């Protein structure tokens, strides 16, 4: 998967409501007062994806350039597994 494919896959998963959030992701959403709508908006408006394989390697991407519903920057780390996008964490730009 390349960066464009990762962006497209995340947007498709979001449109089809196949997005989940990890426990850590939910905690970070709460810390940043980010709602579910903010996360979905950040996926749709993300402009770049940077591969972050981790250890062990997996399909994990950092999405940057996205905005929440108020227009504030929101960066997401998303992992793709079993046809779903799982938000691992959320933070500001």
C-alpha cells in the first residue's frame, strides 16, 4: 500500500463506517476534546499519509493535514486490519 492508497482506504472505510478507535485513541480524543465527527472529518480532509510500520511491521499510517469540524488541525495514526481502519491515536499538528 502506498500513501495515496492509504488515504483512499481510510476515506472509504470512514464513508462505510468501518472505522474503530483503540482505547488509547479514545483517551487521546477525550484529552483533545475531539468528537467522533472530528475524527471522521480529519480522515476526509487529510492531505498526506506517512507509513509507520512499527514493530512488528504492519499497515500503520500517520495522516496529516486533516482538520476537525471547527477547522483545527488533527493528526491521526491509523492501522488497517481486516478491512477496517483503526485509529490508534489522535494529536494536534
